[in-house]
């Protein structure tokens, strides 16, 4: 199961309310700026009351959205702070990918059978990711049977499978259809994470790592 995160609908709702409120404020400011009143207009009481109710309704919606976001942050603080060395890896499950690019059974850390794991988050369009593949392939071969090396593709499972087949890459190919990159705090790729036998974070290499660096950490 994937670790909980803020519901998508809640984020969209909060964003929508914020933009709508901002639009109303800007529109009213523009309308007032274009008016050239020589006599101070006094709105009827019913118009004032209606406007107040609309404003109060918008404020209530904004307040509820803010409260919901704050509650979620307060109850999920461990998930939104950056991973640190020694932290237990967050729970996640991503799909395996076969040679035709079709998604298969889920893969979890338990699938590694208690071996150290190297997670490589990458995308087919990412040049540096592709350039880092030979080093990962070499480490996979050098530590065969002792270390699990997985490439977690973020954009196109079929295209990723074609690359793995064409370049004969020995790593296990997975597809991030459950937003595992989010729970690992991936903000740029390649993003490589080394986990020990107990599933704790031992190294995080943003931008990838060479053979010597990965081998030294594994040893």
C-alpha cells in the first residue's frame, strides 16, 4: 500500500477557491477603478446584505480549505519532511514491467528478500538518467544476487521497456503508477536511493552516482 498523502480533490478544491477569490477581488478592483462617480452611491440594504452573505460564504470556504490542509499537514508531518540518512523507507508499491511494456504484479521492498536495494528514479526523456544507466548496469552485474537494483520509470512504461530491451540493461524495471517518487521526495532526476537490508535510507544521490561511489557505499 502506498503511504497516505493529501487527497487530490482537496488540493484542487483549495486551489480553485483561492483562484476564484483572487479573481473576484481583481474584477471588483478593476470595476471600481473604471467608475467615475461624481455622487456617492448608497446601495440598497438588500444589495448590501446579499453581498455580505456572498463574502461570508467565500470566507467560510477558504477557512475550511485552510483548516483541512493544516490538519493533513499536522497528521502527516513525517511524510512531507525530507528523507534523512537512517530513516526507514516509506511504504510503497509500484508495478513491475514486462518486456512488452505491460504492467505486472506490484513490487515492494519485501520483494528484495532482505537484500540492500538501489532505487533509481528516472524518465525516458531525461538525458542524464540515460547516461547514468551503464553505471547502474555494472553495479547490478558486480553485485548480482547480493543487491537488488531497480529502475523506477516515471513517464512511459512501454518506452522504458523498449530502452531496457535495446540496451540489454540487467536492472529490474518498475513503473511508478502510485506516486512513489512523491513519498521519496524526488524533485529532480536521476534520483538514486540506497537502502540497507532493514530498509533504512543509507545514501541519497541526487543527479545519480558513478560506479565507484555506489560500490563504496555498498561495500
